[in-house]
């Protein structure tokens, strides 16, 4: 089952292939008409190549500025640490590096098209200058910005020299026939001097040598954009690794977001339970109390009417009990705790008006929290099948793949399910994401619909 899912996702109509790359290729072919030059020939004329070259050119003066500022402030602050002024000077230097890092992120977004997020902000526990300086000095982001300022300078010098050399030599050699025609003699000699000493001189002054020179210049010109692109790849790594958010910071932000989703989901569940109790069982119990009170008053005067009221109250009691059982089953059914996912999902499938085949292949049980989320996910998906799919049959498959619990619900309905449309699938996606889960929806118009959920396996 796990292997089959991976094969379908990779080669079928999943997000990775059928909906992504195939559309991109087709769109490019329609726009280009199949007459575009190869990438190697059109690279020198693309705006991206000149933006990357501009990034390398600007990197040298900015690298000098960053290096001088960082080394000066670090040396000054470290030298003054024996006095009172060392700490504020060092904190000011780190804060300045953070500001210059913001400038570098802006330059990378504008010229390299990078989507680098801003790092986590400073979090001072108290207000005041000393609390702020302590937050700056304790922040790993500040020191990573300082490290970027120090490391970027030698790399900027190297990349500037290589990029400028390739471009200038390439253009100069490529256009050599033109300026040789304009200036056939220079200093009493004809051609471009490759080598010269007191007794030997080598000049490029015949048509064959001029042609070879132009071809070499063409190769240099065609190679220059790719050389610059390789150089900017290192810049991308430096910017994303040292100026972007750290993995720990990103994880903290993600957990904070997931915590908000969990809190909102729990609040929504509490409101739903309260509404169902108020409008369902509570209202029926109130009616039951009223009917029993009337029956007690009529018991002596009209026993038949009292018996009829008692009979109606008995029906209300059974209805209220059924609603309470359904409500408890929706929260966390007892069969899930006692017998696991196989029995619980089979019970859910038996209540669905659409015939559902259930296959659970688990050698052991995951953690109760994961079981509860899996049960809730399948219940919601089968409810969608019942209400919106128009399907004649459906299936539920559950298996373990490595450290992931896999759930797959398939139906032969009309298809067209879209989580981005704000349906219940969007809520399921948020709930699964809160526990590092994934929801993949494959539902082309006309069907069939296949929804696959992944949950972490926790024991």
C-alpha cells in the first residue's frame, strides 16, 4: 500500500508531477512556440545574468564596508571590555551588523530573487537599555550577522575578480576583429601582442588568428553568466545560512503558529460541544422534565393522559441518550480506546450511507493522541464523502510507512475537492500541520478523489 501511494504520487496527477511540472513545461512551450534559443546561447542576453553580475559588482564595495565596520567595532568593543564602554560598543556593533544584514537581504531579494525571511526579532525580557544590550549580545542571530560581514569580504573580492575577468576578457576577445579593423596599427605594431621580450614577440595579426581569438571570446562570453551564477550560488548560501532565520528560530515560530491552531481548534470544539448540548440533549431533558411534571399532576385525575405523557417522555429519553452517545463518540469513542483504529473506523464506516471498505494494516498501536487525530481525520473525510461526493463506494486504508502513519480515503464520486476553497479540508490541513502531519488531495473533476494523510508515528 505504501509503495503504491508513492508511485501514484510521483508519476500520476499529484502535486509533484501532473499538476506542477507538466503545466510549467506546457506553458513555456506555448509562450515560446518552440523557437527559443538554447539556454547556453541566450544566457548572456537574459536579465537574470545581468542582475547577478550587478550583484557581484556591488558585492565588493558593500563587502569592504561590512568588513571594515565589523572588524572595527569588534576590535574596539573587545579592547574596551576591561572598561565600562566595551559592552555598549560591542552591542552597538552587533546591532549595526543586523541593520547591514537587512540591507543585504534586500539586495539579495532584488537582484537574486531570493525569498529569504527576516530572522527572529530581539526579545528582551525587560525594557531598558541594558536589557536591550543583553538581548543583542545573547542573540545568535547578531553573531551570525557579524560572521557574515567577516566572511563575505574575501569571497566578494574573489567573485568580483573572477566575474569581471570573464566578462571583460570575453567581450574584448569577441570584439577584437572590430577594433583591429578600426586600429590596424598601434605603437608601430599590428595586432594583439600575446607575448614579448627582448628577442621574441608574438602578435595576432592574421585572419586565422583573429578568427580563433573571436571564437575564444565567444566561449568566454557564453561561459561568463554561468560562472557568475555559480559564484552567486555561494552568496545565496551565505545569505540564507547566516542572515536568514535559524532552524531553531524557524521551528519556534512554526510551533507558535501550530499552538495557535491547536488552541483555536480546541476552542471551536468546545463551542461545538456546548452548542450541541444546549440545542440537543439539554433541550430534550428540559422537555422531559416538563412532561414528567405534567404527568405527575395528571396521574390521579387522568391516568391515561399521564401514561401517554410518560410514554412520550420515554421516547425523549432514548433520543437524548442517542444524541449524547453520538456526541461522546465524536469526541473520543470508547471503542477507539478499547480496541484501536480498526474497530473504531469500522464503526464509523458502518454508519456511513455510502458503502465503505476498511483495511487497517498495523502491527501495533500509535500514541492515543495520534489515534484520536487519525480517527477524527477519517471521520471528517467520510462525512465529506457522504455529503458532497455523490460516490457509490469508498475505501479507507491505514498502514504504517517508516515513522509515519498513513491514512488514505478514496471514493468514486464527482471529484473537484479543493482545500484552498476554504472547505473542511482546509481545517483538516491545519490540524494535521499542527502535529507535523501532511494532507494531500488528488481530486480531478469527474473523480475519483483520493485524500492521503500522513501523521507522525509516536508510541
